[in-house]
């Protein structure tokens, strides 16, 4: 936990879903802010967020929501970041800090930096938390307790703002680490983005064989494919923005599948067990 006390008079949450709503709730319950204003595309969702006391006010106009905000958090699907930034930046005040919760960084970090007005400071961040649910009804103040949060500064990142964003995430319960934006995308393509594609592909493959098969699935299939319940819109954007890393992983994965094909065709029990043991040993390193 950080020793530095942070407080924001006004916070704008752009996208009040599971993560945005949970962050708003966590800030409010810890007394880290004065007013929280939410922005979204659907007024009924924003109204519900206010009913749940996640936010104090809301606006369907991004620039208006951000007016006079000390902290602005992009919590919409990453594919909307640039479009939203172009609309919202007219409301940014000098000295404001902008961050996000997106799971793709890479060139997007540099593009976001380039869209910031003078004396507005962007710091990329990615809290590693959430679930297959994406609605505000599942928002929790303890969502970030014990979570890992990756910060992705560049050479242009304002150091004071970086420290403030790090303190923000530490105060709501995260462990923070700084990683280069491109390296971040290589890592999370492997341990998050590609597994989601595999889960979607597996469900669709079973459905193509016979749509009735899925009703016979046990816990193993449910565990393996749980993330296929995630937001298609969100994962569409993530996949396209991190496509180069995903295509590399897809090639490597096909090579492993080809190996399994050869082992199965030849009836190579020793080879199959070797592959299974290797994977099991690697999996045990995951705490």
C-alpha cells in the first residue's frame, strides 16, 4: 500500500461498466474523490449506475463529462479510445491526468499521448482483473484487491503523473509494475488474448459438430470455455488491435496441434505423455 494520500475533486469515468463502475465504487468508498461523473452511450445504464451510487452525475456528452475533471479514466472498449479522445479532449483542463483500463497498449499508448492537449498528462494502465460479466450490476469496490496492474509509461510520460496513477492503483488494492507498451502486448497476447480466441473457437467447433453436444459438457469444458462468455465487442477490438502478436501465436499453436496430430496418427503414447507432462509442469508455475 502506498503511503501517499491522493484525492481528486472530480473524476470522469468514460464507460461505466464492470471495471469502470468498480473503480468508481472503490474511489467513493475509500474517500479518494469528491464528485464522479460517468459517461456512456446508453442513458438507462448511466441512470442505473447513479441509482447504485457508483457515480454522482452523468452525461451523454464526453467533453461535458470531463469538464474540470482532475482524473479521467477511459474504460470503454479499446477500439473506441481514439474516437472518444477526439470528442472528449475539448473538455480536458490543464493539469488533468488521463489513464485507462484497456488490455491493449502498444501503439495505442503513443496515439493517446499524441491526442492529449497541452499540459494534460496520459499514463497507460491495465488492471488485471474482471470477469466474463461486463455489466454494472456486478461492479464491486474490492475488484482490485490483490490484482496486478501494469503501467506502460513511455519516454514522454510525465513522471509526477505516473507516480499519481501508480498511487491510485495501489490505494485501491493493486500491485503495480511498469512494462514497455509493446512488451505488454506480447505478454498479454499470450496469457489472455489468445486464450480468449481459443475459447471462442472451441465452443464454435463443438457447436458445428452438433449444437446438442454442449448440453453434455462437464466442469472441465465449462472451466476451459468460461471466458467465451466475455463481451464480443470488447474482444473484437482487443483482437484487432493486437493482431500481429495474435497471428504469431496462432502460427505457434498450429505447430503444436500438428505435433499432436502426428503423435495421435502414429499412436505414440510416449510422445503424447511427454507433451502432457511438459504442459503440466509449466502450468504448476502459475500461482
